[in-house]
């Protein structure tokens, strides 16, 4: 079953559709327009047009009905553009979680017959234990002995120190995690003991260590690829990995596939799948077809339209988890007319969230009522007051000086970073029109939206987006999204009292006091109404029904090491 056989493709054009018939039985792995890695046969297919490429050739290239049970095939919109968790590019996060594991992990528990992460418990992982000083500012972690990377190098405290130093130097995602957790220094004390120094006690720190970033790198291997101009080997990391996790990047073919192999030295024991093919299939329709016909095992985050279709197919299993992200339309208080809280509140009253949920999410999302999602401790929906009330919306607009509504069109920006951005923009524009507000949905690129929403700019006045915490903690959530310095604030929201409550909570170790402060912060945020809250989109993963072991993680990505096949 692992031998590539010679094959023929018969295609014909019916109107605008290309139909191909493949008499394939034992094809395991091929590469279009390249020499295959097993048999040496060269497959030469001329690309006639984009339709042929995306709808036929790509599908043919990943045919694998006879793949061995040890190979997992994941169909993705594209191959990852990089492999550094501190420099996220398209689909980087999807795969770095498979390579870079951290000192601790969430515990797990059964809920309604399903295994889920338990954010109330944190357990040892790369570390075997830790000690905390009386003032809560010094943490010393003792590493498990004998943990090795695929290169055969043993994990030591020097690797942890080097990895955090890399994040500090890059001043990106890992540096933000350090800042929000009050980490100011990381130092190796001995071969297996590493010390974290905090500027103040932190209620977030331990949970933050469950993240894939700062990743723990095999610094012995990585340093081999560093240069004077690139001391952290960042260029090498664009197409290579060096972690202590379950999987390691074996080969990369841009616009085609990334192949991962199991770390033969993995400290967690043998994994079920010894190889994972992360295959690029740009067309969602093609990905769904390949899953339905058993040619791939997993497709990531299908759109809700495809979820509804797949839920009725016995050849597919769709697992659902309550979402931790919030789909919203954000209003920048520095822009007119959003500098008036009455306008922001009016917009909230004008949107029928239940109707939007039905129209955009097929009724399968949860209505959002707080910036803290339901899966995070401290969530309180009782402060929410914006049930659909167009009369109230009109009254507030009149109070704000718009008795006849707002006739000058307001741009509502959207991109394609999330499939729901455009339909949400269209729904909100239609609903605001009913209360006399003219809104013009306007498309921009995802890269432009990310740039305009960066902490240094935050220049968009009205836009759709999705954000949520990857640390299941209310203080982290509020700091990330609602603090004036939060990297996911994006719309320049600022309330000094909210900032003060968040900052105090970061250092408060008494859980009840911390939750009380976060409850007040949620109340103030809801009253300020900086967003039109819509829903918490559920997370859906569509897979072969024989695949088991899927557990939802806050970063929305499965862990290949946990998957098996019945």
C-alpha cells in the first residue's frame, strides 16, 4: 500500500465544470509537478487554468485511500508560511502546537461523555515540579530528565532560558505573554532547574505557561543555524522546526504540502500516527469532498454552511466545542460618531443577535453577552442589556443628536481572515438601515486590517473581527482585549478604571477578589459598548468517523499526538 503506482487521469469538460475519473487503488503519496518521494516517477501535468488546478489536480495529488493507518492526512486551505510561534503567519499556529510543548498543561476531565481541558487545574508536562517563593515573585521549575528532541539533544534549563530570551528579543507574541504574566527574567540555575523572575505576583503566569509560545526550542540544534545577522536563526525557522514535542517537520513543499514525522525520542511515548501530511487544498468544496470520500482524515474549521452539510453525512463526524472567541463589529471611540456612548449603545440595540445567529451561523453559535466567553471562569452575562430593541436604538440616536438617523454612509470594514466577517457586516448594515443609519460594508485585505488594528495604529473606525483568549483566565482575557495596552484591543477602547481593575487583578492571588474585580470590569465594558457583540462562534472539526481523541484547545487546534484510528 506504500508503493506509488503509475496512473492515468481521464478528464472532460462539461460546460464550466471539469470532471476527472481516477482509477486509483493503491496510491499513497504523490507530488504534482515534481518527482515523487517514493518511486521516482515524474508526474507532469500542465496547469491549464486555476479551476483545473484547484478542483482537479490538487484533489488528485492527495488521493490516499490506501494510506497506512499510521499516516494522518489533514486538508488545509494552505501550507504554513512559517514555523515560528513568535512570528505568526498563515497557518503557523496550526502546526507549531504539534512541535513545541511547554512546561505545564491543563488537566483534563470528562463532560457529557467527552474529554475536555480543565482550566481550573494545571499539571506538569516538560517540567516535573515547581516551587514558588513566599512573595510569589520567584518560580523554580525542575525539568523531567531524559526528554529529547528528534535531533537527540536532551532538554535542559539552558533551552528554556534561550527560548524565552528569543521571545524577549523578538518583542512579539511571546514577549506579550511575558509582560501580561509579569515575567522579567528567565535563568538556568542548573542542568534541570530554571528560574522565572516576576516583577510582581501573577494570577496568570502558570496558565500562560500552557501556551505554545514562548516555545521551548532545542537550542543546541537551533544555534547551528544562527548567524551574526540572525542570532536566533529566524530565517532557518521559516522552514524548519526544532522542538521537544511529538512531531517534527520532515519536508516542506510550498503551495503543496508539509510532511511531519513523529519524534522517535518523544517523552510522551509512541504516538499512533507516525506521519502527518498537511496538504494544501485551497477549495473548501474540494476539502469536503475528499473528507466525505475518505481520502483525507481531517479538515480544519469548516464554514458553517459546510458544517450543516457534513452533520448529515454518515461518512463524516463533526465534533463541536463551545467557542472562546467573540465575533463582533467594533466601534472606535476616537472616531465620530462613535465618540458618543449613546451611538454605540444604539447600534447594539439595533442588531437582532438571534436573527444574525440564524442567518450567519445557522443558529449554531452562542449569543455573546460579555467580552469574557462562557468557557472562562468569571463569565457574567447578567450585565448585558442590549436585547433587540429598535425603538430604544432610535431614541438613543435622537438623544445623541441624530433624530433622523445617520444619512452619511459609515464604512463597515471587513476582510476574509474569518469566513463570517462579510456576512456579519451585511447583516449589521441591513439592521442598522431599519433605524435610519446608512452603513456601507467595505472589503479590505486581511493584511491591511491586521496592520490598521495593530497596537501602534488602531485606526479603523468600524469593522468586523473575531478575537478571544488562548489562556482560559478572565484577567488574561480582559487584558488582551479590553486594556488600553492589550494587543487585541484593535479599536482604541480605553477606560482608566477598567485598566486599573485589570492591573490590580494581575497581581491579586485571592481568587474571589480577582473575580470580583473582573466582574466590575465586565460591567463597565458592557456599559461603554465598544463592540456590537454578536456571537461566540462554536468550534467545529470535521473528521473521518474512525478518528478518535479530538480535544478542543483554546487555540482551536487539535493535537495530533492525541489522535488515534479505530
